[in-house]
C-alpha cells in the first residue's frame, strides 16, 4: 500500500540519441537541444535536455514501478530549476506527501537530483490514482 512518507528512487541517464528521439516525436527541434555549435553560444555552453523528456521519468515510475501497473496519472506540476545534460547521472525521487483512501489518490513530490552536485534540477508534484494500492 502507498502511504504517506513512502519514498521511491530511480537513477537515470539520457543520451543525445534519447534527446534526438524526443525531438523527433514531439517536433521540438529547438537547436538548444540538438546543435552543439548553437548551444556553445548560450548561457549553458552545451546542449540541454528537453524539460519534458526529463520529467517523463515519472510516468515510467508511476506506471511500471511505484505504485505500478494500473496507476492513473492525474496531474503534474514541474519547475525546471537547473538545466539537465546528456550523459550525466541523475536520481528521480518520489515522496508521498498525502493520500486520500476514499478517492484512491496520492499527492507525490517529484524531484530529480544531479548526483554529482546533489542539487535539485526538477521539482514538482503529482497526483496519482490506484484503486488497489492507495
């Protein structure tokens, strides 16, 4: 059962091929994500990942691992606090803040940490539903 205080962690690392695939699927071909020469002239100095690619890890977590199959993802807020880069190790952390057993819903803090700096790069909150596990 999902209860207040539960924490789930998942390490992640994306490649430039992942970024290219995401750009193809979404049509977001902004050169800040794809063109090293273009990105070199920005504040970031190299290509950054799409924010929604990084946040998509939570869909994987909720739908396949925590709480898992049968989860309905109802809502998500995300604040992109720092850029994310390919070939860098990150950790997604999901912390259950509240549950409503009558509605079978949970409010979950969703964060991604850069493992080399321990800084939060993405911070948000999700509302999920699972008829059997919440």
